[in-house]
């Protein structure tokens, strides 16, 4: 007979051990797992690697209810949830070991996205896992793994915020581009009774507006736009500056179907205002997007040309970014859910401080407004070298001839030649220097404009009347490089840093006898820009060279050093002769200009082998303003350049 007691006794002895084990397990709560080869960390790491690569076949998945989920479905949903961020998967890092509670483990994962503009968006998410027998640790998949506010069907989307673009400031620290009144001219299709007749009248009215105020208006697509619009819609035709609208208001206001809306836009004082120097701000173009895909997006405002282009990054600042959730709407298009999961505030741009003076620039623009040929006018303040105005004539199409033209200076360069001759003691203002009709050097004949001759006259009269033959006869006294040395003392050929590209000139040196003769009258291989000549003229008026200034903040890194003091006797003589140009010489049309005395020098420069083909020049100063005017193919300076100077000086505020 078998007794059962010993069996019961053995069972009772084991119960305390089982109970103690259970109690120990419960008391542990959430134990930190060891990162062994079969722990949850292995599955987490495989999941993160597969998220980045798009291949999750090495990972097992279940949904929150425990049902298995195919790895391919998870890969597809991660891509969908990532939305516009899918092309640049995030950096994924496990933060320490997982914590285990019974058959569930939780691991902290750092998710870090790199957004456009190198903006970082980082956050931590909890990845849960469950232990399923032979399947080991499986990731519990749900959309919130990607971002806690996402649900099934959501997609992440980027929204850019360019933020406020900073202003280009004038010399007084005020924005050059500022909100200015405009009028939007439009049509209401239902009220248009005679479209062909209306189009003809609008076209005639728009053509009557000066191009300096508004560009040409294209009405060719108007019939199609009206046909496609609702009868009560406002179909905009053009936006006009208020002053342009006022010019033609009587012609268009009562036309059937016309409608008008007042508004304000950020604009320069005029359409032509220093346009080549300032540049423009436009929506990003195809080449902008292709060249800088990380910097620009469609719809961004981008600076093109001039200061707006050169300093675009400073002026535009740093764009802001938002990451929002979207999901397909009833028609399948994605619509925002109203959930914003990340925001990076835009940083405003920094202003650009310039030396431009609004009144002087307006006067310069007005002086060239009627000139149909390419032309330029630069004005520099003598006392400090500040560029007050840089205008380019209507035909320049945005090209900054004022700074970058490389053209012969013609007789304006006699200012430099005379200074060099006086410095070397080769001549004095009252010394007699004959002015014959022609003068021949090594077989090349030089002549005066219109073949004039003065006979035996003082050198100052040769200068005032711009006698070529007198200067070609004196050229050997300058020596092979004397003209270049004098030019450099006035800043020509220097290395300037003023915030925009500028040509500082190239002066003839070490040429033969005919080249020296040609260079003495601003021909030969000598070429300059209007800015270079305005600066050299300011140096004569000031008594020493000082690099012209355009951008004050940020200050140029390497401006040219000031030049040496010019010899007082020589420079005083040149000043007196430049005054005589106006009082009794080729610039006499300026002698009755109001204000301080005008000093100057005319110039007619041949630019090819045809003596009839000439550029027109005038350089000079009045009061504290030095200037240079250039008219391409302008012929005689007295017919084009001098009248432009007169218009400029008369328009300056007194």
C-alpha cells in the first residue's frame, strides 16, 4: 500500500519557492533588459535600420491588438506618413536599453529630420515591442511611432515662411523700397460691351504712360481671360503706380467694364530709380531653383542683379518652416488636418545701408530720361567719396554702365594729362602752346573737332577749348608711363571694394610715340568707367584720391587706401582751367546754372577707326558733388553730354 502523505509533503515544500518567484517578478515591475543578442534591442535596431533603408523584412510586426502586420505594409505606411519628408529619411538612434514589463518592452528612439536649409527637427518616440514565443520580440506598429500626433492616413507636409525681407537703405538710413500707393486696373467681364474697342482705348492710354513709370502692358491675352472668368469677377489688367494712373485716369475711368482698386506695394521711388545698382526682387526662377535647391523654393522672393542679388542672403534672412499633417480629402487631394507638429520661426533679413541720396538719384535719372542711347551718370560727394547717384539711361536694360563700362574717356582725360604735365614742370597754364589744325606723329595725323585751330595761345586756353593738337605735341613730355602714374594718383587702376563690381580703368603706358599722343587726349588703349572718371574728378576737386563708397553696412572688407596729397600748385591750376572750360570754353552752356560755380571738362571719344563714331562725355563738379556723364555713340559732347549735365544740375535741390 502506498501512502500519499509524503507526496503532499513534497508539494507543500515547493509552494513557497513558486510564490517567492512570482512575487519577485511582480516587484521588479519594469526591469531594464540586458542588451543580449536575443533581447528587444536587437529588434529595435533592426527596425531603425530598415526604416532608413526601406527594407523591414528582418523585423516582425504586430498591431496593438497582437495581430501580425506584414513588413511590406509597415514600409509602405512609413513612407506615406513621412509625406514630403520621405525623400530624406531621418537619423534614428536608440537611446539606451529597452525596459521590459512582462512580455512588453519599451525603447526610446531619437528621431532627427534634416529639413530644407539644414533646419533640424528632433524628438523622442517610444517604440513598444511584444514577446511572442518563437517569434521573439516584435515591434508593435502604429502611426504614432513616426510622430505622436499622426493617425492612419496622415502625411507630413512642409510649409515655408520666407519672413520679412530687409530693406536697402539710402544714405539717410531710410528704406529706398517702401510701401507706395498703386492702383490695380481691371475689368468686370459682365459689364464689357465692346471688347475690341475697349482694348484699343486701353492700349493707347497705357502707351501714353512714360516707360520710366511703368513697363509696356500686353493685352493680347485679355479676350481669353475674360471669356474664362465669371461675369462678376475682377480680372486684373495691370497694376500702376499712382502717378501713372493719374496720368491716364481721364482716359480710362469711364470706359464700360473698367474697375479700379487701390493698394500699396513695396516699390522704389520710381521704376527707374538706380535700377541697375539696386537690382530687382522677383519670384524664384527656374535657374534659381536648379542652382540652389536647398536655398529656394517655388514662390520665394529672390534678389537678381545689383545689390539685391549680391546681398540676397543677408537681405532675405533665413526662411521659417512648418511641418503639418495632411490627409486625402473627399476628392483625393491632400488637405491640412489643422495639426502643426513643428515650427521653425523665420529670421528676418538684415538691412543694407548705402550712400545713395534720393534727391540726387532722382535728378540723375531725370537727366537721362529723354536719352534714347545707352548712357550713364555717376555723382560722388567730394567730401567723403559717397556715391550719391548712379543712373543708367533707358536703353541700358539693367546693365550698370555707370560702374562697369570700359570705354575711352576722350578729352575728359586731358584733366589727367594736364595734371601730369604740370607736375613734371613741362608746362604752365600761361605758357604758349600752339594749337594748329593738325599735328602729325610718326605719320599719323591728329586733328581737332571740326578742324578748328587756335594758333599760339596759352595752355589754359588749349585746355578750355579742348585742343587735341596741343596735347599730342606735349605728350612726349609725359614720358612712357607718366600718364599712368598720374592716373593712379587719382585712383585709376586701383583695387576698389565698394560692394558692387566696378571697373577702375586701364591707362595706356609704355606705348610708342603715336600711342602716347593718342593717350594724352583720352584715346589709344586707355579705357575707363563713368564711376572711375567721377572718382578721379572728385580727387582733383578734393586734392587727393579717396575710394568711392556705396555700401556702408556691411562695411567693405578691403577698401582702397587714400591716395597721396596732390601737388597744390598743379591741382589748383587744373581746377582753374576746368572752371575756364565752363566760363569761356567748350562747356559754356553750363555757366548760368544756378548755385556754386561749375567746373568741368568735355570729351568726345572715338571708339573705332571711323572719326565720325564717337562717345560723348562730361566730367566736373559743383559744390560738394562731382559727376561724370557718358553717352554711348553720343557724338559731340556739347550736343548730348553737356545738356544732360545741365538737366542734372538744375534738378538738384538747392
